[in-house]
């Protein structure tokens, strides 16, 4: 009898184990909780972390684990892979890619990839977040210097310049701010030239695979690249790269670089910045400088793809300057207002404003999300943690980064149970568990 009972228990435990393995197999790899954050805005470029089990009480400042110093001026966020942190900084009149150790923030290596950025107003160093891809890491300077470096030691494998090699152009004067996208064997970036608005490069050699020339599709905005970064969409059943350029949103076929569609209503003439948000057949984006926000639906047409406007919100209702937004369970969360970050929640499919609140910090707010929580990081260094709840706005806690002397714009990163906040030449790592 005892033997039969033991056999039944072993069978039950085996079935539970098989079900658990099967469930994990159904979870997309990029969505599994890990300590990695390999690129701009995370594994899916959406600003949403897969971390769970974060602290519920944020009424006091989280414990500071370590601070890395002397990174140089910069607005770059961080990427994390295989125990290493990657960022960029302006040191000694050069733009550096920097690798740090996750455990204590100590520097592993630093490599200059080009001259320091001296153009634009109130220049604050590089803006790109490096893309980590196993043995290599990819980074772009404001001057257009694009480099592939060995992640183990920072040695440059190949480099080129978006201006010189592709006749690249920015829509205005603050320099390249894009974070390159690694997609399979390709590296995708946006030179902004007429004949090579978007390009796909062989990530191992830097050789051009295809170029996309963008036709005239909008009289709004300016010629050239914007300050946004590419995301991948499979809208209308076609894999495509969605990007915000000087004249507005575009979709480009991933297979051959064919221009698919364009939408210019949200473009402005100063700086088109936020990274688009894609979900199924839908594309959302919002820009500042009095532009607004729009949701598009992609569908097939004549062998190609068209983008139809689902709704457009005027800037009085919703404009995201440069802090980005996140999509959680059918609702968008982020900061509203030009040079402002008033917390706002919008129903994704309808554009209905669920709630809008006054903000706790000053200036624009960069936003990230994890474990049902929103992390707003304001220009003055104020950090606000709130619930991701469409029913109401509930602030869970707030604290302030010390010694903020320039605009505090780097996006927050939540990975491996830690909250990372870059502040110019410092990176703070907090315990978020």
C-alpha cells in the first residue's frame, strides 16, 4: 500500500514538472524574467521589464547598492548582458563606450569611437544606449560614428560614419540619438539620407545589405533622421521596421528595405523623439512641440501595407516630449505635456484619457515599468513610483537623485532585481527587491 501511494505521488510530481516545463516553453524567451536588458528600452524595446517580486513599499528611498563614477557627460541609459553593463560617456573630447561589472559597477573597459559632440544647444554628451549581442556590442555617437566592439575587451571590430558613408542627415541640430537595433544577422540604423533613410548592415562586417529611400509622404517636419529608435512590427502579417523620422512615422520591409507606408501628422520641425509602440497590427506614437499623438492600424493593400489613422489626439490632450510611454494590459502610461511629465493613462485602442494628474517632479519624465509599477524619472532628478492602474493614479513613493546639475533625462532600467539610474557621469544601482 505504501509503495502504491509513493508511486502515485511520484507520478503527480512528474506531471506537475512536465506542465511547468511546457508552460515555460510557451513563454517567449524575451519575456522571461532575467537579469539582462540587452538594448534600449529592454528585450522588446517597450520599456517594460519582466521583473517580478519587487518591493511593494516605496515610501522610503531604496537601498543604494553602489555608484559608478567618472563615466563622463552623457544622456545614455544602460544595457545589460552576461554580467556586464554598457553605456556611453563624453571623456577627454572623445565619445566612449564603457563596460562596467554588474556586481559593483567597477569599470571593465572603455573605448573611444569618435570625437566628442560639440554641436547643438546645451550639449550633454552621447544619447545612444549600446545594443549588446553576445560577443559584440554596438553603439552610435552624436556625430554619426557607428561601431561594433568586442564585449570582452572593447576592441573595435568595425566602424563607419552615418554622415560620410551614407550621406546621412539629422532633422535638426542635436546629433544622432538613435540606439541601433540588432535583428538576427542584421544591424538596423537610420542615417536619414534621401537614398538611405534606413539601412540594414551585416552586424559582423558592417557591409550594407539594403538601403531604404523614403519618398515624399508628408509636408510636416523636416528632412533627415529623428531622435527615435527602430522597433520591429509584424503588423498586417509583414515583418517591418517602424521608425519616427523627421517627416513622421514610416514602415520599411525587413526583408528588402522596401518603403511600405508613411504618416506625418505627428511630426514637428524641432525634434521627433519618442520611440514608437507597436502591438499586433497597431502602431502608436506621440511627439512634443505642439504635435500630438496618433494610433495607426496596419493592413494589406495591393501586395503592400497601408497605415490608417484610428485616432489623433491634439497636443492639448496628449503630447509626449521625450520620456516615452509604456503599454500595459491595453493602456498607455507616460508623461504628458511639452517639457512636462504629468502622469497620464490612455486607453490604447480608443485614445480615451483614463486619468491625468499633476506631476511630482519638474520637466519631462522618462518612464519604465515593472511588476505592475511605473517608474517616472523627472528632469530635476525626482523619481516617482506609482501603480500601473487604469482606474486611478496612486503614487507609491518618491525620492530624488542628488547633485543634478544638468537635465536628468536618462531612462530608468529595472533588471535583475535592481533599479539603474544614470545621472551624467554617475550610475546608481538600487535594490528594488
